[in-house]
C-alpha cells in the first residue's frame, strides 16, 4: 500500500497537468461556440450538428483508450507516458481548431468538424484519460486523493478566471490564431511538468489474465457506481457547457459588454475555489456523495436567482456566486470519486481495471461538454439567433436566458433525483477492509 504523504510540490505538479488540459478544454467550452457563430459565421444549427456528430465516436474512443491504458507498461509507468506523448498534439489540435479558413459555408463546417474531432475524440482522450487515471497511481490513500483533487481544481479554477478576463480582449488584439498558439504552448509545458514531477507509486495489481475489451465492458456493466458516476459526469458537463458557453452571449446581449464575462466568471469561480479548499474537511465529515447532492441544491438556488432577475446585474452576480459554491463539491469531489469506483469495481469483480474505469472522466467531460455545446447551438437556432446582428430578437434573448438559467436548473434537479438513490460512501469502508484482506492473502 502506497500510503505515504504526497508533497505540496508534487500536488502542484499534478495540478499543472489539469491546467494544461484546461488551456485546451475551457477555451473550447467557453469560446468555441461564439467563435464559430460570431467570428467564422457558421450557423448555430451547424455548430450543434458538429458537436453532436463528434459525440457518436466518443464512447468508443474513451473505452478503447481505457483498455490501452490498462495494457500500457513502460519504465515511466502506465499513465505518465501518455501525458508526455500527447502534450504536443494538444497544442497543435487547439491551434487548428481555432484556425477555420474562409472556404465557403460547407467547407468551413467540414474543416470545423474534422479539427474538433481530431482534438476532442482522439488527442484529448489520449491525454486527459491517462492524466485522470494518474491520481490512482500516485497514491491509494483516499484522503490524499481528495487533497490532490482539491489542489488540482484550485489551480484550474484560478486559470479559468484568468482565461475569462484575458481571452476576449486578447482574441481581438492577437486574433484567435495568435492567442490559441500561446495557450497551446502553455498547455504543452504544463503537461510536461506533470510528467516530470509526478510519480506512480501504486503498483497495479498483477492481472491473472489479460482483460479483453469485451470483458472490460462486462466488468464495468456490473459496477453500478461506474454507471452512476458516468451519468453524473455527463449531466454535470452538459450543465457546465450550457451555462459556460452561453455566458458570453448573456453579457453581450443582456448587459451589452463582452468584458463583463470575466467578472461573472470571477464571481462564480472564487467561491468555487474557496469551496475546493475546504472540501476535504467537509467531505471527511459528510462524505463526497452527500456534499455533491448539497452542491446541486445550491446550484438550483443560484441559477434560480438569475432566472428570476435576469437583467439585474447584482442579482446575476449573487446567483453566480451561489451556484459557484454549489459547483465546488462536484469540481473537487467527482474526480476523486472515480478512484473509489475503481476500488469498488475490484471488490465487486476481483478485477482491477483503472484505465477502463477512468474512461468515465474523459467520456463524461467530452460527451457532456459536446452535448451541452450542441444544446447551445440548437436552442440558439430555435430562437432565431443571428451571429451577425448587433441586437437580437426577443426569441433569441429568451433562448439565451434559457441556456443561462432554466436548462441548468432542470439538470441539477435531475442530478438530485439520481444521487438520492445510492451512496458509495456508505459501502466504501467495507470495500477498503475487504480489499486489504484479499491483497494480504494474495501476497
């Protein structure tokens, strides 16, 4: 058992990897839709179609990458080499995605789909899934895992605040090619920091047999918490994508100032950061699962305030603050929860498949964000949004408000209804005890 305490330096190095991923992912989540509709002039309906089409392949690519990860064995470990190998391609993919040439409407749509597919379905899968799995290889201590996740998301939330302030004016000054070239380089450097300064201490349990792709699917199918966690991941990232992508439209057409996007992100993420700092203490007392249910409740209150007073700037800020607090248990706890799901799966099936189980992280993020982006495109199209217009119709404004508040409320309600039916924290102590006895007998 690798229960030694992880140094702050290594925790920061681990967090750097997620910052690298978020130089790519959050730029996609926050700015790609408005880049397509307002800069490249691709229709909102086509944007929704691009994201939906790419999602068809995500489940397959994530599960395949999970099985590949389970079979990876190098002198660097299992997860770290993929963080290294994928780093330059993350930069290249981001730059290509934000470099749509003027080759006609159909040409632009085809180019946008191909680059978005390359970045999200192939490259991001090969990078982010192993990065998330790295958590279970650094330590097998549940408290240290929670601490690693909290530091990680503290760093990424600070990064998101910076990106939200810097990106809109920087894109105007440098162009999207210029700013994404800088972000791509920074992403690559951050991922390399994780590779060089993190260690894989937890030796994978030696497999009695090679677990095939089909058997991996069967083992995951009987791990009910894998299914629960997958659904929660998808729902959360639909919520984040819908509310995040619509934020630029909200400040642009409701408050008529794009630079306010940084302000609402600040008011949302500072409470989230503070929540992540205190999350390990709160989770140790109440459990990650219960904290996440409470998070959904706070999100409903926050989004509800925005829904009731959408044109009141101060109510909007208060709403973003409250739902930011609600996001903290999900931001810090959900990824740490997957390591527990790996343990539960081994306890249930006597087979430990970290890579396949961690496919839930990449799959949930990409499918959720992709579907959320598709929802944004479809709802804007239904509201007759016109990316070239200085002002929008009443139906377009209603569509924007639905994306900012009403749809997120509905998703949070569904999340509560799902999570009250189970709780892994109640069975996890027994899982740990039984696995310790089993491993002792095997050794």
